[in-house]
């Protein structure tokens, strides 16, 4: 809960609020806008995801949420450097 609002899914460390919206939100535009503005003023990033997108592509939505959380926490390198474990160290000077 942030202020008087309940968030569907939240990562407090990343200050990421995920709202899963169904068809009832088509009629709640003004309320949702006030809620989003309040959360943003409190330093939260808000993602709104339609329920039908979650049902159609749960793995893709989970990946999207994880990527957004990573960005909120300072970003990630798109291709992490390979591990140096198991490599033989080459001498720089001989």
C-alpha cells in the first residue's frame, strides 16, 4: 500500500508499481490517472498491463516486468561480459 492506494504488484526496492487492468478500467480513466500521478509524485514508476496480455503471454509479461525492474534499479548491460572463471591468465610482460 502506498498512501491510500493498493498496488497489484510492487517492487519496493525498485519503486516499481505494476497494475493489472481488466475491462473495468475502461471506465476508471480519471481515477487511474490520479492514482498514477500520486504514485509518480511519490517516486514510483507505474506499469499498466492488461489482463488479457498476461493470459496470452505470461512469460513475455514476466520478462517485461523483470527488465523494467532492472532499469529502475540502474539498468543492466544488454550482454553481460563472459565469466573469467576457468581461463588461463596471460602474462602481460615477459
